C-alpha cells in the first residue's frame, strides 16, 4: 500500500470514528436532537434482547422518548476501530432507574453510510441481566 492509499484509509476511518464519538457525546449530554443528527432517516437499530430492530429515526425517537423519563444511561467509550463503512465501539454503560444502577459492557457495531449511522447492533456481556434491569420499559 502506498502512502496516499494509507492516508485515504486513515481519513475515512477517522470520519467514521468521529461520527460515533460525536453521537455518543450527544447521547451522554442527553441531547437527543444532536444525537439524531448522526442517524440516517432509515436507521435500523438493533437493541440487546429484542428480536426485531427499530426501523427509522422517527420510530427510534418514539421508543426512547417514551422511556427516557424513567431511566438514564451514560456510555463510556473504551475504544473504536473503524473503516469507511463500519465501526465497532467497545463501551461500558451505566444505567440508572428507580434508584437502582447497573453497569455493563457492550460491543456496538455500526454501519456508516454517507457520514451517518444507518444500522446499529449491540452485544453485551450479560444480556439476561440487561433484560431484567430494563424489564417493562
């Protein structure tokens, strides 16, 4: 690989990393509108413990808009690896709800299209405990 090819790959992976970092920063600030700017309109959002994805930015906003008053999550980014089309973020999440808190780790896999997140899958270290903590939301 020549230097120009390596520089092009670096720029494209940097762009994907920036999208994920900025989206997570907005999420951690509780700025749903800013976080939504990093999502494609037709985003497919696969949640831990749910068989079917949430499809579309509007459906995702409705899902989280209804739940946000009852819980809070912060995501601490451990690392990201990326290329033009994909990013994998290793995250430690801390959730709070009803006076309880819960910390868990995830691998978040993102598909990036035109500088926006077009799909997301999350895998955790303890899906059963996550489902139990968020039961009913």
